[in-house]
């Protein structure tokens, strides 16, 4: 039997997804299965708006959360393909505020306990989360987490330019290129896209990714 004509049994998916709704773990679940590029199963259950009892439909829109990082990386690679930046360029070539980095010493209890970074952050390191930046999201007990929260690094109501200004005085959690940590690096890359292209991030994504791909229901906010 060829892969294209193989039969599938998805009978277990609907009750499994419904169980999340019934147990009030999720208000609604929209699931889909691809075989290669073929959509072979999709299912919706629960609510798009539980307070107003609006059932979830296949055409409801969702926030894609960290999938935004993939799209941001695509935007950077488009600029790379156009010769507008190089992957090993130091970040200060585009964002001077992030040059001359300091690195928090192991076991540091306050932000003054730092040493000079051994090297600059590069575009490649931002793409691979090896820049030394943190998130203020995952390690609640750390000195850097507290600083990210106090400085409101994750502030969705401020433009990306303000984010870079806030990061200017904050140290890195490790020397660039020496470790891996899920971080706010993609937000920094989004600002690089703005600086290099001259467009606001949402405008660049629409013009160069969403519109060419016919992703008419997708936008950045």
C-alpha cells in the first residue's frame, strides 16, 4: 500500500481531546493530523468563548505563541539571503545598546557581580538561543529572573525599541556561545529585522512572508 493511500484510524483522538474539555483543563481543542503535506484528520471540540458558550470552529483564529520564533527566524534568513546581514555579525552592528556586554558571575546574588563578556553576541547565537540572554520566565529563583521581572522586560505594550533599551543594563547569564538557554533572543531579532529593513516588524512579516504565502488570516500583534 502506498503512503498516499494508506488508511488511518483516528477514532481515539476525538474522545481524548474531549476529555481535556470535560475536565476543564482546556476550554476548547482544535486538532489536526498531517500525512506528508496532506491533511488527513481534523477535529474541534469545546468552546472558543466559554463565557459566551461559542463553540470552537475549524476557522477560529489562535495565538501561535512561540511559533512566532520560527517566523522571526525566517525573517532574519530572508535578510541574510538578500545580503543585508551576516549570521556571525556582532549584534552591536545593528543594536549598539547590546554591545560591551557584562556576564553574571556564577552564584551572583545581585547584578553588580559580573565580568566582561569574552565575545560579542552574534546573530547566529540569537537564532540558536546561545547568546547568554535569559527570559525572566522559567527560573523563578534566579537573580536574573528577578531582574527581568522588575524591569518588565516582557512588556507586550511597549515597542521593540524599548525592549532593547531595557536590556542595555542587564547582564547575560553566560558568555555568548558557551551554553544554551531559551530566551528573549527572538524578540531581539525582531528588532534587528526592523533596523535592517526599515519596516515595522508586522509590516515586514506581512509583505515578505504572510502575503506571498497566502496566509491572509495571519498577522503579528
